[in-house]
C-alpha cells in the first residue's frame, strides 16, 4: 500500500501534534504519547480532503487563466478606450470554468 498525499494531510488534521513518517507503504509513528487515528479515520478524512480538493478544480483553473491576463493594463486600456476587453476576458474564463 502506498501512502498518498491526502492520507498524509488527513493524519495532519486528525493528529496535528503527532510526528510520523512513511516507509514501505506504512505509517511509522514517532509520537507514541499521542493518540493515533485509526486507518478507517485516516481513510475517511483523506476522502473528504480529496473531495474538497476536487471541488475546487474550477477555482484553480480560473486562477491560472486570470494570472495569465495583464489585468491592470486591460483595465487601463478599457478606461481609456471605452471598451470592455477586461470584463469580457474575465467573463469568458468564468464561463469556461463555471462553479459547480
């Protein structure tokens, strides 16, 4: 079994003060004095975190495209020229990646 990123994040949420590492597909606890979450709890929390991550895909896609725009220049040019280039570009991105 390989420990994935969501399982590692789940452990961090369930046992924030625990020290642990992974090796050979296992979780090795270095904090014996801290209660260790069960595998079922880790799996459940990992699934929740993955669902939250997946639900925000539209936002990550939007941000990547927003960052590629030269927004301040577009806004300035729109103000100077009486155009709506910036607003049109933002609306196109929102239409391309709608909120679920």
